[in-house]
């Protein structure tokens, strides 16, 4: 039951976050749609890890280079999602 509550709260938080992103871009006061590029990062972030899970055999208990690379790429994409609004704010 705890897993279902966590899933529901995560989906609720994601929906609220997307709502604030859309609202922040659509308000006529700001009139800037550049932050919508964050949606690309939201879509791209799980892809490396999902690909590595398909490729890698999970029976090996040791660390795998493919899985570590996927985690590294996912971390880079997530950090870029934080860095893009900062960079767009400066310009």
C-alpha cells in the first residue's frame, strides 16, 4: 500500500509541476515560452536508463559499465534541465 501512495503522490507532484510550468509560460505578464524546452529534458531523462536496462543482464551483481554510463547520462540531462532556465535568464 505504501508503494501506491508514493506513486500517487509522485504523479500528483509531477502534474502540479507541469501545470506551473505551463502557467508560467502562458501568463501574459511574462510572455516567454522558452521554459517549455524543459519538456524535452523531462522526456529525455529516463531514456538512457531504460535502454541500459534492456541491454544489460541483471543477474550480475557487480557494477556494469553500461548501467553506470546510463546513470551518468541521466544525471547530465537532469542537471541540464536545471541549467537551461538559468542560462535563459542571463540572456
